């Protein structure tokens, strides 16, 4: 058997392919063209930060990659699988191999933290014994940096930072290869945001995750992102390491990275070296 054949799992996952490959993506809402020819490659094991002005379709891009919104044109591959295919939708191949933390956490308000984390396990592995599901949920809760005392609590009983960690625990429930984060530090104070950034980097390194991260937080970009992808003019104008992005000659890029907040984030990173 060839190395290429060995790299393809029974699910059709190609372990030699980029984590994400987007070509010519087009997203339209009525008469509004949000994306027109977006190209993007995300490599295995990297943290890529996706930025762009309001209305550039960052979350739309994420939802298209996850198969939650069919685009009007283009192709999307996730782990070598055609994310737009009927097979991917029916068999849940993408869903089983990705974890998502939405901006508001999207936890079920009537379920405890442990019950929330157990939901994906019960959905995809209904034959697992209940005690094993409980043990796995507790493991993910601890991995997300939460005390075991948080497990029986409802989301309303948690702080904002704890709710985000509970969301991370649920996103990790199925041991995904890819982790999607939508504005993960929004609403957190600077200390909480820095701690959450450190959690993401620690998990990425320990678990070998590929992380697709939508953010406006310049500190996050400078602290943990390996590359930054910029959405503007209905396309991805650049996807590169930060030093290269900072030099990119585009009005929005220059204003974003060289304005007062951009300079402050760069200075903070320099002081931390």
C-alpha cells in the first residue's frame, strides 16, 4: 500500500492534505456580494487569525467551511474532504473532526456544564456507556482549565470567562483535529483574555490542533497566531506571518496594524520578549 493510501482514513480524511483549502469562494446575500473569489490555505498545526472590517464576512467564511451555509460558488476542502459534498453532510465527517466555540459560547442554558460537554459524545457515539461519557466530559472540563466544581453548574452560574472555557471543553469533546474560534476573547478583561490566549496555545501544542481563529483582538494576533489572514475587498488580500502582513500595502491593513492600538499591541509583544 502506498504512503498516500495509508494517509487516507476510513472516513476519507487525507492526513497529508492541508487542514483547510478554499478556492474561488463566493457568498451572496440577495444583491450583496460578501465574498467573490476567496482563496485560503490553512496548514496542519497552525493557529491562523482571520481579521477584517465589519461586513467582510469573517463568520460567513467560517460557517461555509463548516458546511453550515452553502456558498454560491467555489470549493472547500477540510482535511482533504470535499466539505460541500452530499457525503460530508450526510455522514457528518466534518462535524466529527471539528470543534467550534461561538462568540457567545452557545451553551444550552438548561444543561449543566458536564451535560453540555456530553452532548456531542451522546450524539455521535450513542452506544458509549453513560459512565464513560461522564468521565470523558470531566476530562475535557479539566483540560479547559475549569475546576471539577464547575461541572454541575448551569451556564448562568458561571462568569464570562468560565463560560468560554466550558465552550472550549465542549468543542474538544470529540477530539477534533480542527478548532474554530469566533471572537474568543470578546467581553473578557485584559487579564482574562491573556489567560484564554495562553489556554488556546497550550491546547494547540499539547493536542496538535489546527486553530482557525476570528478575532479583533490585536493582542491575540501578536501573542499566539502563526499567520494572519485579512479579508477585504470581498477576498482574502493576504495570509502570511504578521511581519509580512504589517508591511502589506492596503489601506485597511495599514490603519489596523499601525494605528494606536496596533502599535500598543506590538510594543507589548516586544516588551514580553
